[in-house]
């Protein structure tokens, strides 16, 4: 179950979260100030226009002063141009700042995701984490581009209009403001309902992402077991719920904005009805009456905008709570920095010293495991499914830390190794190979620029992968589809062999590495491995015992303990667990394994 709840919406405004969000504005403070000045300038240009209209009517049209009217018209035109320029500057600057902040936040989130432990990914669905990096970050972009600064423009416009109206005629201003209680009621109703609706939408978006990611990744299994109809019905249920809550959201928006328009029109009607009577009696000038009508239309626009800004703020608060919750998730496996007092290299001697390990509580998967692998020694690990074989490799690579005991690599506890240096000591070949979008060569090199084209080709040739690579249209530059969909399972495993060999690590870990390779190819690889294993410490997990017969030493793991240890012939002579596994080897089906707790569970 996920530890991160998408349906938790939190406060509509959280000062602590807002302070953290505003930290992202600091590098752009100069441009934020420019945008703020543009907002002030645009607001003043908008506020001045109705007042100029009243001046034109009372001072020039009523007195038939055409020259004065032309002069005023030029000022009016200048205000329109200024309003356009200020709006362009404000929009351009804030949208640009929003995109830059979006880039920074998304970079920080992804970088933190790369540092988090494997245990974190055991608990959190990938689809939900994708929502953090995409949808939640987009919500923050809306806040910075359209909310946090522009809200001052709305407030300035609102109070500016009130000031102009009260200054021009306070009695008529009271008439215009008489509908404000109704506005307040409608806004509060809208805010309350939309907040709950938004919570439902966010939860369903996360469910959709998680469901789609899981079922697209496992589409082969869905089709193999003819589960398309069941998967479709599950998707349709979530999709229908998502549609329905969005339609409810449309209802609130479709009702709220017309209510504001009706109340604005009601205010205008009251101004015409009451102010018109005053104008007939000469208590109010015609220009003031016209200006009030224009101000009343402008007065309700910021109120609508502020209601929309509330939704942006609500979305940003909910998104930031989840994003900062992710960023605050501690890395439970801290890595020390490199020390000049310790030599983080060596021939590859590995020692398990009374190692105990449990994925949770006291449910131990490994119990008092001790053994030593000398440099260059080839170690085979066998045992029934769930015995703890893969857990040994996971601890060695420090995907998890031991519960008790210690693991030494070249005499140094793996917990004292800088993680990057530790893992570069290992070459890993899994049964379930993961390939990335790119080319054949880039999947062997994996971004290591020090691995030359010659080294890539040499590694591929050593494992006989060059045979199928040379037959591809573009050879080593042939594009690889997502997860290597265009390659066979055997071809992908050959590439993983080439990848491990190209990295030239001191320790080679093989986790059922030849399970999906045909007999002929397996023979070629076994022949190559005799040469390639020379000088390396090798760990090979195997379900097919035939693949580890020539190992220097074989460890038999049973219920978390090492029950037997020796060469193939020595273990057969014992007549114990290994002998029984050997006798029943045709019944042992290879199973997928990897450095996760799945096997132990």
C-alpha cells in the first residue's frame, strides 16, 4: 500500500508550505518585481479609463468642446496602448518564471527519487510517483504563472475601483456595493464545494495513472491470460468516476460564473435606476453615472478572478504538500563520503559475517549467514524459491542494509563504502533484463563515456552478441524500443552480459542469467565465461543446476540459512539437500528473480 495519500487535500492555505514555495521565486526576484510593476501599471491604466470617460462627457461633450475631446482621446488611446504593453510584460514574464520554476522543482523531485532506497519503491506505486513529477508540478506552475503575483493585481484593481467610486460619489458607490453580501455567499458556496470536488479529482487522477502504468507494463500477462475484458472493466470504472466528478466540477463553474454575471448586471441596473433618477434631478452628473456603470462591470471581474485564484491556490497547496512530502522522505540508507583514510578498491574479497535480515519486523529472511568469497572465486547459490538467494545479492549490492551482522567488501563494511563506488564494483546480470530507449551501443555503455566503441564491440563479441547485432539494419546504432520490445528475451540477456563485461567490474553477479537462452547460445556463453570470469569474484544464482556445476564453491540456501557448502561433486557425495535438488532438477522451473523482496515473500 502506498504511504502517500493522493486524496488528502490539507489546508486551503498553509503558511509553512507557502514559505517553502516562495523560496523558488527568490532566484527570479528581479523579474518578479518587473512583473509586479507591470501589474500596477496595467491596473492604473484600467482604472483611469472610466474616469476619463466621465471627464469627456461632463467637461467636453456637454460643453461641445471638440478640441478638448480630441486631446482627451489621445490620452485615452495612450492608456489603451499602455494597458496592452503592461499586460504583455506581465504575462510573458510570469509564464516564463513559472516554466523555470517548474523545471527546477521537477529536477529536484526526480533527483530525490533517484536517491531513495529500493524499499521506498516497494511501498509506492510507480503511477503515483509519476503524478508527483508531472501533474503535481504542473499545479505549482499554475500558481507561479497565474496566482501568487497576479493576485495582487486583482486586489489592486478591486480596491482601486472602490476608491475611485467612493471618491466620485459615495452614495452611488453604496448602491453599487449593495449586492456584495450576495457575492460573498455565492463565492463561499463555490469555494466549499469546489474544494471537496478537487480532492476527489486528485485522488482519481492518481488512481488512473497507477492503473494505466501497471497494466501497460504488464500487458503481456493481461493478454496471455485473456484478462482484457476484466482490465477494461476496471479501467472503465475508474475512468467513469473521474468523468463524473469532473462533470460535477463543470456544474459548479457553470453555475458560479453566471451568478456573478447576474449580480453584476443587477448592480448595473440599480445604478441606472437610482443613479439615473439622481442624474435627472441634477444630483449626479451624466459622466459620473456612465463611469459608475463601467466601474461596476470591472468591479466584479477581480472577484471572479480571485475565486479562480483560490482554486489555483488550493491545487498548489495540495500538490506542494505531496511534493514536499516526497522531498522530505528521508534516504534511509545514507551513503558516506569517500575517505582518504580508506582504500575503496581491491581484488573483490567478500565476507558475510553472521548476517541476519528481515524485510519487516522480526520475520527474518536470512538467519546467521556466514561465508567468504576469495578474490577470483566463483560462487554458486542454489535453493528453493523463497529460500533467500536473491536477498543475499540484494544485501551485497546494498539495496537493503543488514539487520544484524555485517558484509565486508575487501575488508570494509559495505555500509562504509560510498554507494556509487560500491556499486561500480559489481557487474549485474538479471534474468529480467531492463533495456532503455536508445541504441544497442547506448544500452551496453549506459552513459559511461570512458567505455569506447571498441570496448562495446569487444564485450558484445565476447558473449557472442555480435552475431545478432551485426545482422540488425544499423548494427550497434540500431534503435531499441521501450523495454527492448523489438528484441527477443535471449537477445536482451546477451546485451546485459555485454553491459556487465563492458563495465569490467571486480565482482560479477549472475542471477539466473542464462535461463532464457537456447542451448546452443548457452554453450557459447559458458565457453566465454570461463575466460571472462578470470580475475573476478563471481556470484551465480541458479535454478538450473547444470549452469553452476563447474563453480569453485556452491552454497545451498534453505529457509534463510546456508545448509551445505562445497563443490558440485562434494555436495552430491553428501546426499543432502543439493543431492535432492539435483535428482529433481527437471521439476524445478526457472522463476523470475531480482534484487527485491518478492522472492522472500
